[in-house]
């Protein structure tokens, strides 16, 4: 899948709207009971970047960005203003934020993960687009230096280097900033300048993609 490792204009993204979407089948019975089945194992996020476009210059930058992505053809990075940190709301990023695995003295690669919920059915979301330079890692509660591991910012895989592979039973945790891989959800970007000048919000739909 074609993907451009470039971030959508941040000043526009931070004033956008959107969030996670799930797909659930619900079958109702004559008794009033119902059966529910999740069609998707993972949520998929949708956004509308139009809410962040307040000036003609911003609108022109989005059009240029859209053209370079060839509409829906190429994916790109999107910064979700609500959910782009491993830490709890209001807390700074810490290497103890998220559990990403347990050492076995052999495995060197671990996928970054963010967990949601705790008491009933926690959801583990794989993080594929961490922000370069933001990843902090700890083993058994002790933070490692950057010479002990590397992180692929295009896949979210943390690799422990020779001599630093986590021992058996050691908890591996990480903290990070991350982006969401998305694409435009349209091949037609309709812009009405007269309506825009009157305060109308252009519609710029985006949808999360699997990478």
C-alpha cells in the first residue's frame, strides 16, 4: 500500500473533528432480546479536516496536499488532537506508560501498543506510526538509553540491540507520541469560495487505513 511519511498540516489537524468507528451487527428477537456481533476486531477512525480550515491560505495548503497525495491514492500521517499520546490525559509521556510485552531472553522485536480500558474488556491498539524521537522504553521498570534499542517509525516495532535483549519474565513498557495513518476519503475536493468567504466549512473527509 502506498504511504507517504508526511504529516498533514498540524495547525489544521488540531482544530478538526472525528473519532473511532466500529461495526456491530445487531439482531433483534421477538422476545425483545438481541444478539450483538462485532464485525471488526479493531476500530477505524474517521475525521473531517474541514473544521480546521479558517483562512484562504490554509485552504490552499490543503488543496496542494490533496493533489500531492493524488486524492485517495496515497496515505499519510494525521495527528489526532484527542488521542496522540501513550500517557493518561494530562500526564507527560513516561517509559512506563504502556506494556508492550514480556521478555523471554530471545525475542528482540516488540510492537508498540496502546491499551484502552482495564476492568472488563481492554482493547489493545497497535501503534504503527510513532513520532520520531519520542519513544522511551523501560525493562523491568528501568528506562533504557537510546543505544539499547531502536524503533522503526514506519511500523512501530521496537528492536532491542545485541546485549540488551530483555531477560525472561521482564516486563517491557514504552511511552511515545504517535500519528494515525489515514487517506483522503474522497477523490473530489469540492471548494466553494463564495460559501467559504461567508463562513461555510468545507468538507475534507479522512479515514484511517491499515498499514
